[in-house]
C-alpha cells in the first residue's frame, strides 16, 4: 500500500481531546487518558481524556441541572430549533475538517465521510430542528364535564452510547430528536473513535447551547458506559451496538426503570430474483455489503440469488469486487479502507477461516490486504448453506455469503430464518411480487430495487433481536418524550 497521506491541517493541537462537561473542556478526574489509533497505519493519533464513574457523575449532574433549572427548559421550542439549525450550519461550514477527522480515526474512505456521512449528519439535524416546535399533544373527548388534553414533555436526561462505525451520523441520529424534544444529553462515544464527536462538541458550544445541555464523556464501555446506564440521574438510555452489550445494559437499566431504545445488529437478507434488473442488483448487492468496509448494522450479508441467474450473478460480482480500490483512505479514489481495529480484524478473519473450513467456495478475496493497517480484501463466498457460521452470524466486515434459491416461498422462509430483523431487500421487476414479499419479511426496513437508502424522515430500527424502538423520522421523538394527560374540571 502507498503511504497514507493524512491532511496537514489535522495537527495534534487542532484535535480536541478533553471531556465536555457543563460547557467546559476538562481533563478526566483521574487524569487518565487512552490512545486512539489510525486503523490505516496502526499509528498513534492522540491521547484522549478517559472518563469513568466520577466524570459520568459530574456530567449527569450538569445535564440534570440544565434540565431541571437551566435556561434550556424555559426556552421557546422554536428557539431550540434555531440552535439545532445553527449547529447544522456550523457543521456544514466545517465539513472538510470533520470528514478528515472521521477518516483519520475510523479509516473510512474520505469520499464516503465527505460525500456520504457528513451531508446526512447536516440533513438529519436540520430535519429535527424543524420538529422542535411541532411536538404536539391532543385534546381527548372524555365522559363528564371535563377538558382533557395531552402534552408531550421531554423525558429528561438522555444517556446516549454509540458505536464506532458511523460516529458522527450516530451523534446526529441521537442528538437531533433528543434536542428537539428538549432533553439534555450525556453522550459516551465509542473508545475506537473519540475524536470527531469532540469536534462536534466544540461546534455545539459555538452554536450557543446552554451549559450542560450537551455533555461528552469518552471512555470505555465497562466503566464510563456502565456508570451512565446505572446512574439514577439518567432518565433514558439510547444505545447502538452489539446485542450482548444491549442485554447487559437492559438488565442494569431496569433497576432505575430507565426508558431504553436499542439499535443492534443484523444478518440482512438481500434477495435477487431472475426477473430483476441484474446490473442494478449487482451494484446494490455490492453497496449492501461493502459500504463502510462491511461495518454496517444493516449490511446485506446474506445474498439470496435465484438459481437461473446464480452463476452469472456471481461472476459479475467477482469482476467488480476484484476491481475495487483498497488502500489509503485519504486518497479520493479509494473505495475501501481498513477495519476499525485489531479485534474486529481478527473476528472477521476467523469467520473467513470458518467459511473455508465449512466448505463454502471463495470467489474473491478471502485474505488480508497489505501488511500494515487492518485491511481485508472484499470477500465473496459462493455455495453457502444456511447453517454455516458465515450465513448465521453477524460478521461486521467485507464478507458476502451468496446463497442459491429456487422459489418465492422458499426465499421468504429462508430469509426470515434468523433471530435478527433489521433490514432486507428484494430485487425484481414484478412490483406485486416485490410488495407482497416486503410485507412478509420480518425486518424493520425493506428496500425494493435499492439498498442502504437512508433519510432522516424515514424510521429505522429492528424487529426481533435487532433492537427495540425506532430511530429517525417523527417516530424517534417518542424516544425522548413522556406523554402527560391533564384533566380540568369544567364545573
Ligand atoms: P459494543 O456494543 O461493545 O460497543 C458499542 C458501544 O457500547 C461503545 O461505546 C462501548 O464503549 C459501549 N459499551 C460496551 N460495553 C458496555 C457496557 N457494559 N455498558 C455500557 N456501554 C458499553 O460493540 P463492539 O465491541 O464495538 O463491537 C462488537 C460487535 O458488535 C461488532 O463486531 C458488531 O457485530 C456489533 N456492532 C454493531 C453495531 C451496530 O451498528 N448495530 C455497531 C458496532 C458494533
Ligand atoms: Mg464490546
């Protein structure tokens, strides 16, 4: 691999590395820091303040004060919306720098960070800015001489725990509805990607959010994350990550009866019928699995292809996959960067080994790329059986399992044979078939003749073990509001 060309403007001094608590940048109480590394070079980027239970307590208290007695609660809803708009504008003004930090810390190609993630971040915040003054209750016709109405009030202090695959996008999905609803926030970013979120914290202060409304505490899951979940001053936990982590969080959160929403993993079926536009379906299948190095909760990792077109589909996929450009994520032509860290790299490589052992055929990739950085060649397995590990488990990497099927009913049954239910896709020119299959797939999102189409207005979340609740759209506002019923005697 050629040398990695980090942009010169990202000097250590320009990176924010402290904790944001009560509107101030502070070191952790313990004075501890942890290193964040560049996954493309395995080199050290910066040492970041490492928060634990003490810092979480300070942040929750600040968020509590801001919620219970700060100017935030008295602010007109429309002015809250204007602050969110101001933040979106500042992100847009600083879009190049934010994209570069994201690429440096996460390894995703700059073309995706700059052209995909960041524009969606801005759009999502603008969308929720518009909701701030439109969160309305209802009047209810009850028996007797009473007037009954409902109010939607902010749930309070929201603890938000996010993963490393789309750091800034996860912030937008979580801050947008929480701020629109009038909540205050303590955010715990992922330990692999602490940097871009801190930059957003700087912009939030510049935008004028009152002290304590947005707090950011970096640190590890078992310490900072767990203290946030356990803290009695937190009203709600929103989490995106692994199912096993969600179980731990769920058990801890119930002690103080926190509201929870979870967005977890998947093993999403992508079903291609022989009557599909095959060129479009090939591109959709590639996007579905390889976007973001395969580190997507909704990755289309089980590709079902109807037998009439199975062989030609695989050879077309392989030709395109072998032409993908891997390498320096700062090169604008790069399509695939490194996996996030050594742990994920090892996990993915062990699944590739299992796929080979269990008898699937490697059609492309199947090995590491280069000798430095956590790069894995985009991999395609053919002749995959439903019970192989690569067909059942979330790999969270650039590994596609291609599975042959014959009939519609069979495709639906096999697609639904998983505990996950986040997303699915169907490719066919028969529109009636497409809709009827979409209705029968047990997944929170179904794409027809497209993949990975996201919009701030369209709800997203999982059936079954892929999560609880929905993010995005009007629906996500429910995650951050309590419904209050007020009844007045008219006698
Ligand atoms: P994870 O679920 O452990 O980490 C996600 C976030 O939760 C991080 O901020 C982490 O610090 C925090 N966390 C971890 N343990 C915690 C605890 N006990 N209490 C509170 N917070 C805690 O996910 P990880 O280890 O990074 O990745 C493991 C696997 O999870 C991946 O291989 C992938 O399969 C899946 N995953 C799914 C994601 C999605 O978008 N649905 C995102 C990231 C990972
Ligand atoms: Mg973990």
